[in-house]
């Protein structure tokens, strides 16, 4: 399963409290992904705590299967089962690395890969620019799973049936085949859903149309899994296939419910994020910028506020003797000064020096604007025209309010 591009603006909503500028809508922290296992191709790979639960479950279930096939193993079967669980998730990692390599070839940044309860997720930070690239990016994962299934099948032919290597290779062949088939189902958030999105995008010329179609088919798929999987098991359509523990109907229903919930939620999130992305261009630096007045460093706060009031401005820019901006007066600092003390407080004591990333173009909008603000956290930014003239001051609180408003108008 691939949730690429689903974790960008809006994934965390408003930021948490902390250092100045932390209120800008943020990406999830990289360190929150679990245990860091390595950085293939420079992309961190994390194992979520939920993986240990599913690894234990696979070990127990596959161990039961081994007890029937190879009873002479005794308790050693659980070590073999644990090896199978690790090897299976290594195959899932290969699946996700296929997405990652394709994304990097298309110059799309990948934040991390996370192995979790039901498979893995490649967190790709940007959307593809064409439906062709979208299709390729989604298809390479199931393709690698099919290749792995073929390789494990060839390995089965080279070993003696009914042995530990034979059983392991058979299990890995079947599991990779199931991963490929499941991910090729045509509904978001599965890879097949992204492939369907690409096809509809190509036909309609509109990525949003593709997302809506694939998301609703994903929701229909979730209902089909919820209802159909237990019915298939009861009908005995799985007879003849290798059993991985003889789970009862209650377990089947629980598994179907979990899978359906994951697919339904992922489809809804994909649709919501696509609709939010449509509204992001409305977050324009020019329209969110506050009018500002220039004041010298020694100007009393009361006098600076008087000038701002006369000019209809809501921000203060500290300038030097030549009129060059050097700092921005923080709104939070102004509020913290009692009115009776303002004549005795110089604006320089409330200002934050302008740093390299605190000058932003008035033409920035949408994700480009959010990326710039994340790169240099601050509470205020100096907004400048392409000519270099000062346009005003952009407050992160205003960006946050506009962002939250856009989210509230985005239906699920």
C-alpha cells in the first residue's frame, strides 16, 4: 500500500505550541516513525511498534501451519516462523523501495518509509506532474512484489518439497503474490487506485476527477471487503489454498473489518487532501499580508502604534538610518507590554532580527508558501515585491487561520 503524497499540507492541521513560528501547519516529525532501521537511497526506514504485534501474530499462525506440515520441528518451528515474518516484511520493504526509487527518479522527495501493522507506506512529499508518472510510480510496487513471487517460485523448484526451505519459499511466494494482487485492486489508497486515478486523469485531463473516481471506488471496495471476505471464507472458496492457521469466522470478520476500515479511511483522506490541495492556491502571501509602517529602533512603542493606527497598518518594521528593514516587531511581544509602559519601551526590544529565510516574495502561494515558512520558522515575515520594495508583513497566525478555514471547507 502506498500513501504517497497524503501527508503534506493539512496532515497535522495547525501546529503545536513551541518556538516562534511553530504554529505554521507542519509536516509530521520524521523521528515519530518508530525504530530507525537504515537509510537506503538516503530515505529513512522506520519499523512502527505495531509491526512487532503482527510479527508475533504471523509467528504464531505460521508456526501452527508448520506443526502440521513438519511436526518433527517441535518448538523450533517458531524460530522458523519468526524468520518467515521478517522475510515477509523484507519483501514489503522491497515493494516500498520500488516506489521510493521511482519517486527519486522523478525528483520527488521521499520523507520516509514506514513498516507497520498492515504492510508499509512510502511517504512521498509531492504529487507527480503527469498521469504517466503517477501510473508508473504506483505500478512499480506491485510489479516488484510479482517479481519476488516469481523468484521465490523458482527457488521452490530448486529445493526438495516438504522441507523447511521449501515451506518457507512457498509461503513467501504466496504472500508476495497476495500483496501484489491486493495492491492492484482499483481503489485508493491502494496502488491500483493510484493507477486508476492516473488513467481517469489522462482521459479527463483533470487530476481531481481521477482522485474522486478512485476514492469512491476505494470506499466501495472497503464495503466489498467488509462483506465479501467473511462470505468467501464461509463458502469455502479458499479450500485447496495453503492455510495459515485455520482462523475461525470471527477472526475472518475482524480481519475484514480492519482491512475495510484502513481502505475506507485511506480513500477518504485521499479525497479530502485532493480537495484541500485545490484550495491551497488561495493561500497567497499578497492577500494575507498586513500593511506595515517603518519605524526606527529607538522609537517608543506607543508612538509606533500611533503611526500604525493613522496609516491603517497592523505591523511594524524596524529600519536603519537609510530606511533598510532590519527587524520585525513581534505581535505577541506588543500584546505583552501593558499600555502604561508603552511610552518607555523601544520597539527594538520587541523585535526579531531579519534572517535569511524571513524575506518572502509577495507572489508566493499554496504549497510553495507553506514550504518557505516551514524552512525558516518565525512568527512574522517581511513580504517584498519582485522589485525589492517592502510590501508588508506576513504573520504565521494569519496563515494558520486561512489554512484551518480551508480545511473546514473541505468535505470528506
